[in-house]
C-alpha cells in the first residue's frame, strides 16, 4: 500500500515564467497534482543552467529537471483565444495557480484572479515578481544578482575592500519561490476552511530582505551599518581555516561563545598546538580583544599548526566529539559522501531525469513520517501530457468547486 | 475572508534562537496562536543578543529577538520541575502543532517525544528542526547557520576563484531556507489532519533544505565534480557583475543579456561601442576588459541616478543596498509597507519585517510585537494549562512557572 500524501487531491497549475518553478516543486513533492503549463517555445527555465556538458538545449537544463521533478507538463499558447479558454477550464478545476510573468501580464491576457474565481471562487492565485505587482520599481527589469543587490544581502557577502560577492545558485529567486509557496499554503488553508480564494503578491526583493539577519536592527537601534568580512575571521576563532585537504569553518566565538571557546582552547592544548597556552588568558573572553588583528593572527597560527596535519573529516569528527561547532567546507560534489545524508537516503537517483541521462539529485527537504515526500516522475518533455490533461480535465471543469475539507 | 487564514491553529512552540523562531513567526503573523515556551532558567539566547533598544541590555530589549518573535505569546515554565510535563500535556491536548529545534533527545528527556504526545492527542503534529535530523550517525552534531552553510556547499559556491570561500556573510540557512521549508511542511501536515484526523512527526534536518536550495549545482557537481566558484559572473553571459559607483563602498549590479541592452548601456554610460564588445560571444571572450571598461564609466556616477537611467532603457540593474538603504531609502519597500514599528510596553518602539507577501483579502501586516518574557504566563497557565490560582500566583523559589 502506498503511503497517503499530505497534498493529495490538490491541483496546481504552474505557469512557466521567468522566476522558475521551485514553488511548484514543493507542492509536487508532497503529492499535489502539479501541471507545468509551458508556452509553445518552452519554459524559460529550460534555458537556465547548469546544463549537461555545459551545452544549452531545451532538454539539457539540470535546473529545469530539478525544479520540475514530479510534475506533468502541457503546452498552452495563452496568446490565443483557444489557449486562454483551455486555461480557464483548467483553472476552474484547480486549487492553485502559480505565475511569475510580471505585473500587467495576466491583466493583458484577461486572466486575472477575479476572472478565474468567477468559475472557481476558492482558487488561490500566486503572483511572484521581482518587486511586487505595484509600486515605483514594479516595472524594473531584474536578475537574481540585481535582486540580491536591492534586497541588501549582496552587500554583506564577499571580501572587505573589494566588490561584494553574490551567494551562488540563484538564491534571490529561490527565496521568492519559498515565501510564495508558504503564502500559498496559508491562503489554501483559508480557502479550504471558507471556500474563498484570493490573490497573493510576493516580492522577490522583499523576500531577500528577510535574510538580513540583525543588520537592519543594528542600523535602526545603533546606527551602525554592518559590513562584509569574508577572508578574515569575524573575531578570533570564527571563520575559515586551512587543513590538510581543504578548509573547515569554525565558530568558537559567536552565539553562546563561552563554552565553545573553553572546549576549543582545551582541544588545542590536548593536541599540543603551537601556542595553545596563550589562548588560556582571560582576555580571550572579551569581544573587543577577539576583534584585534593580534588575536586573530595568534589564533590562526595556533589552530592551523594543528589543523594542517588533519583532514576535514578528521577535524569534523573530533570537533563534534568535543562539542565545538566546526564543519568541513564542502564542495557540492562532496555531499553525496556525507555519512549522515547517506543514512537518511537524502539523495534520489532519477532515471531519465533528462532524456537519456540519469541524475543524482537532492531529495526530501523534510521527512513527514505519515505522508512522505516523493520524487515522482522526471520533469516532463515539452507538451508530454497535453492531450491526457486536456481530455481528463475538460469534463471536470463545470463540476462544483472541489473542496479538500473533510 | 476578513480574518487571518491561520486563525484557530494553536502552536506549542519550544523553538529558540534561529531557524525555529523564524518558522513560527511565519505562522503567528498569519493568525496562528503561537505560545513560545520559555524559562528564566535558560533564556532564549537571542533575548540577550544585541542590538538593544537604547543600547540598554535587557530580556525584552533585543531588536533581533523582537523581529523573530512578532505576534507570539510567551509562557515561562521550568521544564525541570516535576509538574511541568503534566501541565504541558494539557496544552498539547489543545494544540495542533508542537515545534522544537533542539538536539535530538531533548524533547524525549522532557517526556514530550512524538509517541508520548500522540498518546494524549492523536491529531498532534510534532516537528523537530535539529541540525542533522532525528536519526543517524551524526544526529547529535551541533552547528549554526554559518557552519551549515559550509557543510552544505553554500560557502563553496559563493566566493571568488582562488580565494577563501565567502558564503553570504550571514547565517543564511536560518533565515529563509529552513524556516520556509519547515513552515510549508507544517501547513501541509495540518491539511492532512483536517482531511484524515491523522497527526504525524515531521523531521527537518537543517542541512537538507539548504542543499535543496543548491539542487541544480549539487546535481551538476554529482556528474562532473567540484568547480571553483564564479564570483558574480555567469558562465553564459557578460557583463554580469557589480561595478563601482560614486561614494565609499558603493556599487551597482548590472546584467546585460542581448545586443539591444548592450547598446542602451553604452549610450547611458557614454562608453564607445567598441568592435571587440559587439556581439555576446565577443563580450564573453573579452570579459575582463569589458568589466574594466564599464567600471571606468560607472565609477563617478551616482548609483541611484544611474539605476534609474539604465532601467529607463530596459537594462537590468540594481544598487547594492546597505541595511540603511533598505530601511530608510528604498521607495518600493516603503510602498509595500515592509517595515513596521511596534511598541513593547515599558521598552518602546522597535522595527519589524512584515512578511514579503500581500494577500488580496486577508491582512498581511503583523499582529503585534514580540512578547515580553513571560508576558502571557498567567493567562495561559489558567486557561490552557488548567493550573490552580495558587500555582499561577506562586512566587517562591523553585516554582513551576519560572
């Protein structure tokens, strides 16, 4: 018997826009029927890398394969009356529509939330855009890099005295997708309880602002503007250190610093690290001292005199045994060898994830024991399920609004 | 729908510090009754983390704590007291969701593991958000957002080639990847309860949502191995970077994808349209010279003026804004009423992030400030823990409600 699914019975139309399809993937993974709706020329994300062998092509995008795992795919040309009519029929039989075309586009097509809810009052419409549907920057053209910039996160990344450096992997767009997905679940909860759907307007820039940690509060309460600090220890004992086969990240200072500091200096003493005895002075409990060049250099000399003879794995195990927060600086290819992730069977091998190619992908981001995450089928080929979906849903459109409420 | 969609949902919240508190903030702001279960004996360390209102340290004065705990209630109870478990079980009977981000085993030591809670409330959802998950050889390993960033590859992919990895400079996994994934999972599980009456255990390992956010990079690396980071550049497009503008440490991010945008950029900047930059392929080939040429023409321009001029010509760009800019200067965030000031009684006003989404029918603003430590203890102890008045009023040392 297959396990029940948390989002069983929920139908989602994922309109392929410029800001990807991760939100829809979250619904698919918990069992919703997610239908990717592509224009005849294919989803924009088919053109976003990384690509197989670095060669672009509509069936070569690893990002597309990852973000559309477990979805069905249809082609509809919303520029034609026929395509719009088909979409209205589908929306009448769905619970949620996801879009990221940008402000004004659904209005131009005559497919706004108010129109869609004439036939399906419980429908939720999620509108994800760079800056929001209205406002002075609403029509600004945006890329992941410019959104990281405008959201304030870019300024915090990188090395002092050089240009800020962006977080890798397209994080701004993904932040927007994540908040949009959460907002959809909130609105769907309301729709299932009351029968009333609504529109959601999620801003990617505003989503990025949520990642500023305490930088805004420091500015507001103390008038200080937080700076970036990569390449240096933030304070002695907090940062990246060299070891035999790469680097480790150590957080001997920071939140709950004292006990980690005591554990760290004892570790250095036990292994006879060069200058470990110096770390036992009381001055090492004072943040101003830890921020001095001298303290940072002293700590690095001592720690690395030991760490350079140890591998990342050895340091990780020993630090954790001693209750010191240290982690290896892993490259993305190193994760499949992580023992904990292997134990949890985190990676999923997807056969024909792209035509003719199997891919080993990150799997369940959460474990719901009664309703487990499922990988589902590979991302659809362009139009793979058009006939099947239109045939089965056309008849369902005029039935009363479906409600998941028990 | 004039109410908030999550009204009627009650959360018994053992979360503290980072990712956990941000997760339950999402729920409380949207209408759930989130009861933050705290103790004077072991404070949420963010309550004593700077910055503080008026620079004065105090458990109700941290701006950082406040922002992560808006719209919640605070109950103080000493979990080591012999009566604590029974009192909390009475709350669990009336709750929908129980959350924690402790190391595995802590909730079980309180006698509040999933199986025990299920026995008193089969509909309960138990969600744990430990660093590495509830089971496995490294389940007890400890870490923070920064070490999780290193462990998961975020650090590696964010930096300049040949230099030390940079990461985001923040505990990024704590702020968005983990809270949003966890909140999504909890809301999905709540739907399952509504439909079937079946509660369950949710296990979020704080490493895994972060890796999910690097899915394409990790999947590609599984095929071809690790590659050096690219800084702000992209493999298939140039210019794609951050350029200096007037002022100290001021920058503008610019991306040009086609010849039309390139022509517009040249015109606005006054860069001569050189032959070697004419096509997209040429711009890729000569990207070092290209970046130098652009920087030479942006260096003395005001960033905001240049952004407006380039956007007027359809070129994607954005000022690299500081915390001060997003708070005081950004007109778009002001238009969306992103920043909210709310008053804590006896402390004063503090600044909060509203959620980054707006609903057309439901309110999207915050419901209230973060609770003062133990602010709602008497109310919750009487109504939900069903404690006698003498217990609620008890001020003796070693009391239950401490």
